[in-house]
């Protein structure tokens, strides 16, 4: 008598709960990125065009914050190929909590802090509702966009430029002790990456620590004029240090060295502008 051997079927690879959680996490990261990256642009525009007071009003600040988060999330969802309807509903989830709380705020039942905090608290369940509603809608495979791909690949540079917008609008000098921060990032990155098995890497980073430490000491004891040039020169010199490490792909990840190079150049050049001004 023959028996048929039944092979148990493998469990489905699709995990909707995990996919839903990853989607919500991506939305949260996009929200934070939008606020962090776009807020300096609003403040800079407000200072340049004279509407900083308007931006400081709680109801305006709430809508600006919702706009920052919506732009970042919409761009990410578009890049990932999410349906336009899901994107529109997620954007609505950013604005609706603030719009609902504007009524008690304008009638005096809620203060500015309550408006901002309440909007954030209501935003979370609103996002979850939209994500659950579209949990079965698989994003389409994003089409090939060479220009977009090239821009996304350079995200460390864009991040550094956005973080230094204020420096370009209003160039300022950093203190001499800021030079000590420059070598520390590579020491931390090298430790995380376990790069210290290479004796050459250890020697170069210790030399960098001594070099920028010496430069900081000279800037502290020097007169104001030469000290300013030492600080600006130290930041620009570290940009060259970043480029060398980026090309060799040593000690720190290339994304970090690219970010640091653009950041150091921006800060160094704006300090030169501040000196010449």
C-alpha cells in the first residue's frame, strides 16, 4: 500500500504586519527629516523677507510644520511608488489634526503649546489609520529616473548644504575650540568600523588629532585677527582630509566623509566671508 508523502507548504513570504511597520517607520523618519531640513529655510526666508514674526505665531508654525512633514513624506512615497491616493491621504493626516485644533485655539480654549503638542499626538493615530487602510496596496516598482537617482545618491552633500543655509545667509565665526570636533568624528567612526587593526589608520588619525589640537591651541592664544584665519583654515584643511579619506574609503564610511567634506567647505568658506566682511 503506497502512501503519498505530503510536503508541508512553506509559509508565505509576504508579511503584511512587518511591511506596515516599516512603512510607518519610514513615514516617521520622513516627518523628522522634513522638519529638520526645511525649518532652516523657513527661518532664513523669514529673516530675509521680514515675516519672522508671522512664522512665530502658533497657528502659522503648526501649518508650516505640517507642510514640512507633508513635503518630505510625499516625496518619499512618490519615490517608492505609492499610489497617489495613499499619498494624498497621508498628507491630509498631517494637516487635519492641526485644522481641528485651530477652532479651540482661536476661541481661547487651547494655548499655542497645546495646539502644537495636540497636533502631534493626533497625527500618530491619523497616520496609522491611513497606513492600515492602504496596507494591501503594494507600491509599484519605482521607474528608473537617472537624474533622481543621481540626486538621491548625493544625499550627504544635500544634507550638509541644507544644514549650513544659515551660515551662507548670515556668515559667522566659530570658536577656536570647534577645531577639536573635527578629528573626533573620524575617531568615533573608526572605532565603530573597527578600523584600528590597520596601524597606518591609527597613526594618521592620531596625527590628525594632534594637528588640529595644535591648531586650536594656537587659535586660542593668538590675536583675534590671526585666530580667525586659523579657525577658517582649519575647517577648510579638514575638508581636504575628508576628500582623501573618501577617495581611499578608509576609517569612515564614504557617506560620512562626503557629508563632512561639504559641511567643512561650507563652514570654512562662510567664515572667510565673515572675516572679509
